[in-house]
């Protein structure tokens, strides 16, 4: 019974999160959203394992980045936010940069500290 309640709570949380993510119609993507999506990859970013695999929560987050980067402005925002993350977690920049490749997602820009997001 407890696991059923937990599953319902998780489902509601996911639904509310997705509703929030898709409420950006003409708004610029915010770095909190990008950080939240990438946070599901924190084990890989911090420890280098386990490798993200398509279908994993990490790769679903990376795929969501691709979905929200649907306009030039949103792509630039996602790019800038990821560059901020690389600056913050400099020692783990390589792990962050490899996420799209592990997940089979093409973001349309290279995650690299030297990338110009404009």
C-alpha cells in the first residue's frame, strides 16, 4: 500500500514538472530548469559512473534539454546554462560534455568551455 502511494506521489511530481517545463511557450529557458534536468546525471558527473544509457533518467533529462531548445533563443539559453554548469563544476566538465553522446542526443552545439553560445 505504501509503495502504491509513493508511486502516485512520484507520478504527480513528474506530471507537474512536465507541465512546468512545457509552460515556456515564448519565454527564454531558465537555468534552474537546465540544472534540474542535468541533476539526474549527478552520479555520473560527480563519480564518472554509471555511464548514462538511453532511457535512463539521466538521458531523459538530456533529451528534455533538446526538446526545450526548440528555438535559437532557447538553444542559446540552454547552451549558456550548460556553460555556467561547466564553470561551476570545472573538474567534471568532461563528464558534462559527454552526456549528449552517451544519450544519443544532438543538442546542436558542443558542450565545451570555449563554446560561444551566441
